[in-house]
């Protein structure tokens, strides 16, 4: 019983300190953090395209690695609208996100969904075609990256 109370107290004090940490951040600091988080999501997307591109260029085919990369891309795609929840257009940060992201959030979320659907298609391609499907799997994903960049990312 005493132990449970101690553990609860530890959890509560952790929650309180997280909360006050968030409160200590100014809106501008929160917006700057949001820019870093969203850019990290894209870095991770590119990171996970890496193994697929390596296999397409003649590297050894490893189905487990390909499937893992595609599943990660799918998960990251579903996070894109969330990491853009903070409208940072009021600040002059270094960012390539165009203001239209926030004026057309439905369109942006739909472009993110296209990536998730593309990843899901890539997964079935790998499952049915194995090594022969790597190029087609990339083809199911890559154009959805480019389509969103064309509409929502500065050159
Ligand atoms: C729904 C829209 C959307 C999709 C889908 C999308 N991107 Fe992007 N991407 C953006 C936007 C907007 C930025 C600019 C972010 C910023 O600078 O704040 C960006 C930035 C990037 C960056 C630069 C990150 C940095 O700052 O270092 C890379 C790399 C990138 N995307 C790769 C990809 C890849 C690879 C895919 C597909 C697997 C992808 N993106 C899919 C919208 C998208």
C-alpha cells in the first residue's frame, strides 16, 4: 500500500513537472518546437525510404527490412496532420511549409492520407511480389510525397 502511494506520488509529480514545463514555454517557443518536430517526421520518412531505395538500386533484398520501412512510413504519415496542428505562420521561422497548409488543412490532411494509402498499397505489393515489387512499392509511395511537396512545400 505504502509502495503504491509512493509510486502514485512519483507519477503525479512527474506529470506536474511536465505540465509546468509546457507552461513555461512561450507560444513562440512552442511554435519553434512544433517546427522541429514536424521537420523530424519528414527526416524520418526520408530515412525509411532509404532501405527501399537501396534495394531498388540492386542492394540485397530483405523482406523484413522492406516491410518494416513501409510500416514506419505508414505510421509517420498518420502523424503529419498532428504535427502541423500548431499554426506557425505568425512567426518568421526557417521553414518550407507554405501558409496554405493551414488555410487548406483538409487538403493537407488528405495529401497525408494519400501517403498512408500509398504505403498500404506498397505493403501488398511487397507481400505479393517480393523482391520484384520493390520498385513498384517505391512508385506507390514516392509520388504522394512529391504531390504534397508541390502543393504545400516551398521550393
Ligand atoms: C502531406 C504533405 C507531405 C507529405 C505527404 C510529405 N511531405 Fe515532405 N514535407 C512537407 C512539408 C510541408 C515540408 C516542409 C516542413 C518545414 O520545413 O516545416 C516537408 C519537408 C520534407 C523534408 C525536409 C525536412 C527537413 O526540414 O529537413 C524532407 C526530406 C521530406 N519532406 C521528405 C518527404 C518524403 C520522403 C515523403 C514521402 C515518404 C514526404 N516528405 C511526404 C509535406 C509533405
